[in-house]
């Protein structure tokens, strides 16, 4: 049952990203160059260089994001 749920979530995400890219006439880096129809696996792999580090300063968590590129922000908006 979890596998079916994961496939449904992946398909829905892939559809939303592709529609958003089509509406904005944008492309993303893919496996073999730029693509306007990325798979969910490509979308997930694009986020591998992004890192979130949380530091504690005076008992207050301070988050720092590293490796964020403009296409990451575009994907988050989609």
C-alpha cells in the first residue's frame, strides 16, 4: 500500500512540475541536458547538492541553506 501511495505522490508531483514549466516556458537541467519534461527522479536528484545546517546560538536554532540555485526555487514554486 505504501508503494502505491509513493507512486501516486511521485506522479502528481511530476505532473505539477511539468505543467508549471510549460506555463512559464522554462527548462531544467536533466539527465542529458536541459529538459521541459523532467521525471520525478530528476526533480529529486536536482536537490542532492542542497544542504540545510541548523546551528544553536544561545538556545535558538539558526538554519542555513547551502547549494540553492535558481532552478531549486522555481521547483519549490511549482
